[in-house]
């Protein structure tokens, strides 16, 4: 439960913002969320009468008025908002682009499942991007903390794309670079291709995380076989929980991308739908790898239990062999420790014999050596026995 606490606290905080019975379309921002930072990029050619020669223009820290002017200048515009701590910014952008208030309400509720909803003149898409929550433990070079996800909400219109993100910092820098350099189809295609590029970048960002999980699973497999410990059990449970979080994230995302491929919409052209199908194939591949890793995580617990049982059996075998070796020795020592009077004709003559003590030692060593040889020939000790 300790590993789930940050996620559960965020979910409870979101639920408390809007008590039961709150009217629909009510926009309430989380006061603990980062304040919004708005950036905008105009690209894809100029509108008639603008008189500008630039192919694209980017504004970092844009105001609503600057976004409105940029939309009036360029054929297409991408507005990105990092941080959801101010509902007024979300409301203003919604009014500027004509976004449905129910969708804006879902933007501020950051516990949404991935989905794709169609409204009259725009599409609303929710997908979750991989992120990591610090755990207080030394971070691995491959995974810097506990796996988590951040919500990215996208609105697709005829000439715009608006994205809302929980936190600043994402995997979309390659998409921005292609717009700045006007490389590929992104500048000549409609905003639907930009949405595909964003979705494709988010899907691809899961693969390095899966690769890191695979390396962790290999390390845990070695630990479970060679040196199983209580820490190994905790690490196995932790990675199984994180893989479950990823599964709960990517399965709805697959359905959302599938609906964009399957359902015809005037906002998603036939050519872009072909590219969406490629993103869907990547998502299916991602799910296949994820399911294999989840099965491997379950097998790791069986490997750990088998290793512990094997180690316990080896310990019990060693103790049994040692106890068996001492049983005849204890019998001999017990017999000669009775100390009957040797004056009796039925007493122990060896008690008065000067070689009696070395003889008893010779008998005990011979018995022990004979038993060890017998154990070795039976395969109970030596190669393949408890010594391995």
C-alpha cells in the first residue's frame, strides 16, 4: 500500500474538489496543482491578409490575446498548457476555441481513463503519459522512481489542437522540433496529423519504460535464484504493482486509438487514419510485451518460493546427515559411559585395557568414515548433493 499512496492521495484530492451533487460543467481546479504555463505555435501556412513571411511562430508564456492573434495569423495553431492550477485559464481557452464544458470538466479531473469523445465541431482525447514518482529510495539509473502516469487532454478542431498537461515536461519535444524545422508531413497536413504525432510520441515513450522493466525483471530473476531474500519479495511485489498500473493505462489507450481508426470523423482524414492504424499497431505490440512481463513477474514469485524451499531442503539435508553421523557415535559413547564395575565377569573388559580408549576412537572414526562413503555413493553428499 505504501507504493500506492501518492496515486491514492491525488485521486482522493480530485474527488474532494467536487462533492456529490455538484452541477455538471462546473470547473474546479486543484489548488495544489502547478499554475498554468501556456505556449503556442502557429504553423502550416498563413491566413489570407496576414502579410507575414514566417512559416511558423512560437510564443512561450502566451496570453489569451496572443493565442487569439496567433490563430488569426496562421492556418493551424497548437496551444499547450502545462499545469492545471487555474480554472480561469482553462475556461478562457475553452471559450476561445469553443470547447465543450463537459470536456473541460474532465480536463481538470485528472483521474480520467484514456478515451476519445466526439462533439459537434471538435474531438476530445484523453491519454496518459508515463511519469515517475520519487520513492525516497536511491533511484535506479534505468528507472528514477515509482512508475506513474500524467493525464494529457487533447482537443482537435478544424484548425487547432489544444493540449492540457498535469505537469511541465513531456515527451513531445521531437514533435515541436519537426514543426520548427518544417520536416515531414506535419506542416503540410491538417491538425489531425499533429494529434497523431502526439499520440505516436506518447505511445513510443512507453517502450523505454518497458525495456527498463525487463532489465529489472532479469535482475530480480537472478536474485530469486541465487540469493533470495525478503527484499527480493518486496521488489517483486513493487514491480508487479507498477506493471498493473501500466496495464490499466495502456488498455484504455488502445481502445481510444482504435476508435479514432474505426469511427469516421470529418476531423480525421483518411490519410491520417492510416497513420493512426500504425499507432494502434504499436499499442498492441506494447500490450503484448506488457502481458509477457506481467506473467514473468508472477513466475518470479514461484521461482522465489521454489528457491526458498530448495534452500530449506538443503539445510535440512545437511542437518539430517550430521545428526545421522552422530547417532552411532552417541550410542558408543553412551555404552562406554555406563561405568559398570569391571570386577564383574560381565563387565566391560576394555575399561581396564590400556588400548581401550584408542580402540573406541578408532571404531567411532571408522563408523563415521564408512557412513560418509556410503552417503557419497548414494549421491546424498558431494556433487549434486547438499554441497551444491
